[in-house]
């Protein structure tokens, strides 16, 4: 017994030594900044002066009433819904195609994966040129068929949709790989058994593979949801939230407030508001998705 | 199932956290840096930074000179200083692209990493930097130096705040005006306009001939602001703006309604390129339209002379310039110019010997050789004898407009406090996108101005 205790104590010590670096880093770079953002959100502070004025919950009251913030939240929700609706089915379709096709389709696997390898900033610049109204790819192609220039990023009614399409272009490969990994988790025996029992490929996919992939789809949906709610880089590069505020997201709004408007206190409030909103939505969604499973 | 759920939960938690950590990271380190400078500023500004300066003999100089000819001009003084100085210091310069620079500087300051010398456009942001203690007064150094009498009074005045000199003007007088393609004007029998209605007649002729009248890349927002400022100023002079900015007037004044309505009328008449709000100034999409001869005019800052000259000396031959024409029937003085006298102002975030060394570097910008280099590359350095130095015909026109101006107004987006300036740029972009009426846009701007004045 004493040997067992000794071993446990040793394991604990070893574990704490191994965990220490991670925990320290997480405390410094995650826990403390979150605490400090909440702290700053109670001050009026331009971000560069030494003094800050404590103003209680004034920033939070402003945030509740700030129509710009809620408009950007709405844009985030649009991105979220369309991302889930577009990215996951297409990702699943590509993964299914590759899974059924086997080795001879490896070429597609590589080509389709490429967008994910590029940095968002590069993707943003690439599409800014490709979608340019004068001399861009889309406008030029339309020109061949006698159409005029198409203003995709400068028209407030189209800009958000255009950017969403680019986001999908970039992230569909991620879900493709995600579902391909999920497919490898389905034992080959199951496939064989279903074929022996006379199932067609379509039946196998609908009645066997799909139910087995549901857990993967759920976590993919949550990933996509959180990803779209905190989205920043591509929008910042492509439109900067414009034209006007038609593609403004919570994260770009936060950035604008903090670093362009010299309004760090309020910017921190926006960041904390995002944190609360995203956590709440993620928790509720997870609850909803898993509720069916409990009984 | 349980483990799946756990994994999902863990992933969510980590992604959600990393988001806030990313943005709060800047803010977090801010407080640390802020307190450092805190002690330095509140006391007589000499003590704390002096300790720092004895540690390092390197002076860090941030600027926006990434492209020719600015690159050569900025480097000139730095190289001269490093080669000739006896102060024992060396200057290292770090250039950053224009729009990125403004944000990079704020982030650096908020984390206590403010460079020793940095450039600004003066106006509202400069005042914020000074208020925050990131600039030192240099009156003594200026008074002792021979560049005090060399540079224009107006240029020095633009670098002052609350009666003290904080900034050194450097290399360019820039005013807003219209560059036009002379060949195209000849081809269609057009003449330089004296009134807005004449300008509109020119635009109509150009549109009929399939040419875009104005090259404008308004994704950058401040570019469209040029039209707003010019129209409002020509409608009723500078009084409405000064009143609106100090709170005694309003941005809902009729001159801003006029500016907004004109812009929207012009958008409707196709005076601007398709997708104007998606074109980016930083990517050079406005000047490309000029080079491709798809557009005939460009209303922008006069720094464009240097840009045209560097990009294509042949194309520059075709370029002419005129000041924005008068509004028909307005009594406003059409000689008023909008722009900056001595653009790129240097602020110094150091003290003692190091400040003296940095100032010595800044004086090289006013040396005869540097001035010659500036003039040769199409700049208009803010020196008193500038009229004798300029020979280039376009630059001469611009200079005449400057020297004859009854007054000069700094760019709105630089003069206004940053939070209001951002709203101004957003609303002027909305005007071009026809997504707001002039009344809505002006009301929004006025609201931002009022909330700034209320917080002050």
C-alpha cells in the first residue's frame, strides 16, 4: 500500500512539473488578459495615457444601447448561419467523394486542401484583386458575355455575401479533412457487412455512415459557429468593415474602437461583450445538440 | 458519446478563449507599459527617460516612407546625420506603410514601446500623443537652431499644441486639388473650370465619351473625404467647420448638406468609377485609372506630383493641376486651401542629449541639399524661399495656390479628434455608396462630435 501511495505521489509530482509550463503560459496569456479586459471595461481610457477614469458600468450600458455593436453582431450571425449551411454540407460531400473514390482521387485531395494552407491575409489580398470591379476576374468574365462591371465588395448589399463566399472557399477544406478523419473512424467491417446485406452506396451513406458521422458534424458545427462569431482577419483585409459598416463584425468593431478611435476602455467592453455572447451561444448550442442523446 | 462531448466542449472553450486572449493581450500589456511612462510624464519630463537614454545610443525613428521618393528623402537626413554627427548617437529608421502605420503606432504606444522619433500628420492624433506624454516640447532647441528662420511660420504653427512647439515639419506642403490629363482635355476641347457648374459640364462631356471623370479609390475612405471637404469649403468657407469642431456650430450646417447632396448627385451621374467604395488607394487603384487613361481627373493631395513623376515621367508630362473651383453664387473665398503645411511632422519621445541628437537629425531635412532633393522629387518643402526653388510647372501652380491662399484648413480626418474622424470617414463613404442621405450622414457625424465634446 505504501508503495502505491509513493507511486501516486511521484506521478502527481511529475504531472505538476510537466503541466507547469502550460499552466503558467495560460495564466499569463489567457487568464490574465481576460481578467484585465474586464477590468479595463470599467474605465474610460484612450489606451495611451497613463491615467484612466473609473466610470463604473457606463461602458456596459453604452454597449447595450450601441446600435453599431448589435448591427455587427447581426453580421456575425449571418456569417455563422451561412458558414454552417454552406461549409459543412460541401465539406461532407467532398469527404464522401474522396472516401468512396479511394487512392485514385488523391490529386483532388491535395488540390482541395490548398486554400487552407494559405494565410488569411494572402487570401484576402488575392480575392481583393480577383473581385475588383475594374479588371477583376469576375468583372472580366462577365465582360466576355457582354455584361458590365460587377461591384462585389463596394456594394453594401453584396459585400457581406461576397466575403462569406471567400470565407467558405477558405474553410471548406478544413471540414473536408475533418470529415475524412471521421470516415476513417468507421470500421471497414461495417461497410463490408452493409454491402453483403445488399445495401447500395447511397443507402450505406444515408443509413449507416451519416448517423455514425453525426457526432463529428456536431463538433464541426460548433467549431464553425465559434469561428464565425470571432471572425476578423479576412474581413479586415478585404473590406475593413466597409463599405460604410456593411461588413462590420464584432471583432473589427472592437479593433476600430480600441486602436483607431483611441477608445480602449470601450473596445475592451466590446471584447468582453463578445466573450460573453460567444460563450453563451456555444453553451446553448451544445446543450441543444446533445439534449437528444441523454435519454 | 461522453468523450465526444468533452472534446467538443474543450475545443469550444479553447477557441472562444483564444479570441479574447488575442485582443485582450494588447490591452493587458498596455497597463504595464502605461504605468512605466506614467512616472516619466507626470514629473518634469526630464528624469525617467534620461535613464533609458543613457542605456542605448540608438535612436529609433518610425515613419511612413516605404515608397520613392519619400524613401530617399527620409533616408537622406538619417544617413547624413549618421555620417556626420559628433553626438555619439545613431538613428535607425523603420518605415511602415501609411494606413498600417497609424494603427501600429497606437499599439506601440499603448504597450509602452513608443519609438524615439515618429512622424504624424499633426492635428487631432498628434494632440492625443502629446496629451498622453509621448512627445517632448522642443522650443529651446528650435529657438537655438537656424532652421527656425528657414521654415515657414505656418509650418511651425501646425506643429504646436497649447502654445508649445512639439513637432518639426519636414518635407511637403500638400493641398487638395484636381490633377487632370491635359491631352484628354485638349481632345474634347475642355478648359480648366472656374466654377462647379463648369466642372460639371466637363464631367458630362467626359461621361458622354465613355471616360470616368474622377479617378477615386474610396475603400480607403479619406480619399472620398477630399470631395466632401472641398465642396463644403467652397460653399461657405471655413467658418462652419471651425464652429462645428469647437461645438458652437453643427455638422448639420447647410454647407455639409450641399456637399453630401453634390456627391450623391455626382455618383448618380457616373462621375466616379464603378465600385468606387471597393477600390483601394493603397493598392494604387485610383492612379491606375489615370495611367490607363480611363479617368481624366483626380482630386487628391498634391503629394501626387511626386507619385506621378516617380511612376512615369512620360505620363507626368500630360498632367495639369487646378484648385477646386468655386461654387456658383457663393461668396466664399475660393483661394482657401485644404491641406497641410510641411507634412510629416516629427515628434520626439526622448529627452536630454538624446533629444538634442534627434533634433540635430531633424535639422538635416532643412539643409540646402535636402531641400534640393525634395524639390527635384516634386515635393514642396515648407521653406520661406520656396518660390525661388520650384521650376516644375505643375508644382509651381500648386505652390501659387498655397501662397495665395487666404487661409489653410488641415484635412478634416487629421484635424478632428480620432473618434470623430473615423465617423466622418465612414459617413463620407456611405454618401458615395448612397446608403445614407446627406441629412442622416451629417446627423451621425454631429452626434459623434457632440459625444466627444461631452466626454471632454
